C-alpha cells in the first residue's frame, strides 16, 4: 500500500480492455495500465496492504504425553498418548472489509453478498469487491492475527521385536507395526479461505493434516544376499472442501465454499445435468463427497480424500572382506507402489498408488449472473475430487538410485594401534616400544573419576574417612584397568612396526570394549562415597550419573586423571586434565 510499490489492477466485465497479444509482445508499452471507462464499481486499482496486529504473538501449545511399554516374550509393546491445546494460532482479517450485506442468494442457502448486483458481470459471473470496503483508498488490507485456537489428540500403539532379546540369525526377518488414531481441529475465518457467510465469523473445522488413521510398517532381512529394509506408511484421507472458483460473495477472497445443488430440484437444467454426470462418471472421491451434501452448503473440511500409501525399500549389497570395510553399495527404491501401479494398470490407467493425494477442490465455476433473480449460473468442474494421475498434474515417479560409498580415511582404532606400534625417538635413536611403553600408551587415554575427586579434595570438603574410601575404590579400579592393558601391551610388543595384522586390531578393540565396561561402573561407586551436597559441587560426577544405562555402552568420556602403569609416590602430582566430558558419544 505504500507509494512506489507494485500496482495491481482488476477489471471486470465491460471494464476489461480488449487484448491484442501480438501487439503486446511486439511492444510491451502497449499493455494497458488502466481499465476501460477509468472508474466505476467494476474497476479495482486501489493498492492492497498487509498489517500485523499489535497483539500478534508466536503460536503456543500446551501438551501432555503418557507412555507405557511392556515386553511380551521377545516382542516389545509400546502405547503412547498425546494431547495438545494450541493457542495464538495464525489467521487473517481484512481490516478494510465493511461487512454490509447487500442481498442474499436464495438458491445457495441464503449466501450473503457484500456488493451490489451492479458490481457483478452478468456475462461471466465475475465481480469486483470494491463496494465491500470501508475505504476506497486501499484494496484488501490483510491483517495478520494470532487469536485462533486448536486442539489435537493421538493414540499410538507399536509392536516391535525387542532388539536386546531377539535372536540374531542370518536371514532372520525384522518386522514392526505401528498404528495411530488421531484427531486435530482448529479455528478458521472466511478470510482464511473456504468461507461462507460473514468472513469474520470464527468456526471450527478439521486441520489440513487430520488423517484419522495412520499405519506404519517397517521390516528388514539380512542374509547372504545382503540387507533388505522396507518402510511403508498408509494413512486415511485428509479433509478438503468443495469450492467455487473465484469470489461470489464479494468479500475480496476467492475460493468460497460451494452450495451443492440437488439435481432433482434445482431449476438450472444445465447444472443438474452436469451434476448427474459427475455423480455417475466422476471419481469415487467426488461421489462420496457430493452424495451426502446434496441441497446444502458443504462443511469446511467435510469431505475426505481416499487412503494413501507409500512404500520405499533399500538393498545393501553383500560386500565382505577387506573391500567391504571401505566400499559399500546400496540400491534405494523410491515409490515402489508407483512402479506396481504402472505395471498393473499401464501408464494411461494408473490409479495413483504411492503418489500424492491432492484432489481438485473446485466444484463450481461461475458462467454468468442473473441480475433479476439474483442468482449465479454455474458449470460443474468434471475433474472435481479427481486424484488419478491421468486427470491431474501430480506425479510421483518410481525411482531407483544406486549409491556407492568409498572410505579413504583410516578407522580411528587402527590409527591408534599404528601409533602404539610405531618407533619412538630415544637418546640412541629410534627404537621400538617395549611392552610397558605400549601399555602406558593405552593407559594415558583412560580416566578415573576417583582421581578427579581426590584432586578436588579441599573443594569437595571430603572427610578423612571419605578420602580413604575413595583411594581404596581408585586402587581397585586401577588394578582392573591395568589387568586389561598390561597384557595387551605385552601382546602387541611382539609385532613389528608397520601394518599390524587383523588379530592385533581385534585384541586392541576387545581391550577397549572391556575398559569402557569397567569405566562405567565408576559413577555409582563414587556416588556412594559422597553426600548430596558434595555431589552437586562436582558437575563431572553429576554428568556421568545422568547418562542412562542404555546409552553408556556407546558413550566414551575422557577427562584426564589417567591410570598409570605404576603407582606414583605419595605427594607426587596426579595425572590430571581438564574435566570436561564430550557432550556426545563417539
């Protein structure tokens, strides 16, 4: 609405300039910049504007969840419930809409019209909304508001194998099933589209994503032919509203809700014939939508699309040995149902399996207006409710993708092993590591929470009895860690520097796995030796205790305070480091 902004001109009926497309292409300056006649109710040249309401706020939501799980043999049953109450939902209000009713359309459920009959072109049924405004200086003034509400609820039941109890056998299939029952509704105004009556009125209707039933199936199988995984999702229909093309009530917003005439009673014979044809020959979605709504205004979101489903698959080729550790190949199959649809029905008769379900919501197209009876004349859109690809522009092709991955980097465990076995520089030159040197190399990567606590003895206000108990716990922990890495050092010291054999890497990996199991026994032992106040003073211990048991297996922390090959004399500084654990597991 500001000076210099883009100008929009709308001309209706007799105010439309006669187009000469060849001249416009040859000389763009000949494109009309005004309507015929210069003024009148059929001409709209006022600039539109957009405002943000002073009370506009970000959307908020109150949510409550409840989860329950139970093992049934080797299966795991999960039940989840979710409820939400949504506040400050966005909406639109035309601040320049006067709301003065001029007449009603008796044949359309007394639909109110907010412009005079003179603002409607009798030949096409198009209208100009200029007469419905408060100020002629502006066009539509869309004010963004956040005063609408909504709510939703869902119940999900999942039945899947318990990965910790299922038998891992080659070729064993994996299958999980999830079912969700949900409902979602929110408030709308006529200015938000699909209006009928006063567009300022707030009404409740289903949300655009309100699929009542959702079924998700995941499966897989691993065997000699590689790994195959499948993902399928099926959901019931989404809500949509039968619409009229364009604006028929003069509020400045197109896509008004359609009044579905009864072919047996409507005086418009052409409309009755087209409706009968649509009911007889149209899609199943169109018939299911129209049949219960004959002779009445369709509800907002009162019709439903058909069920839709997607199926994707992935096949990982079985590449083993040394090549398989660096090279992998996968086939991704997108929209398998689309391939089956085309294979069964042919490219011309596809039913739209696996593709988007976006039906054409336009039911009626104005073809004129009777200024005497004050009634619109309509044509029926024969593609209303159509979802088949042959009648729409929506396409979701079947796609096969072959993905190759080649890793050039060396695994971290192998890099560590190579460093442990490479020669070190001594006074007499480069020498191979001894068994103790290899063991010390691995021990320097360990950490002891007990040593970290003793280092903070004064800050934690530890008593003499607590210090003795912590030292005793650290002595036990140190002995267990040495029992892991000292034999490893003796074993690895036998190999020459260079590329270590696979058995060396396997031994180092097994030792590390044993160490982390011992490491994660520390937090509870240390916690039993201090009180709540002392625990709160040591964030490192609090953080370790906060790691769930199920996540500890793959969580690796290193914060200095390493275990040494031999105990240091009393009074010697303990090995230390910055006690900052990594926030994520490696």
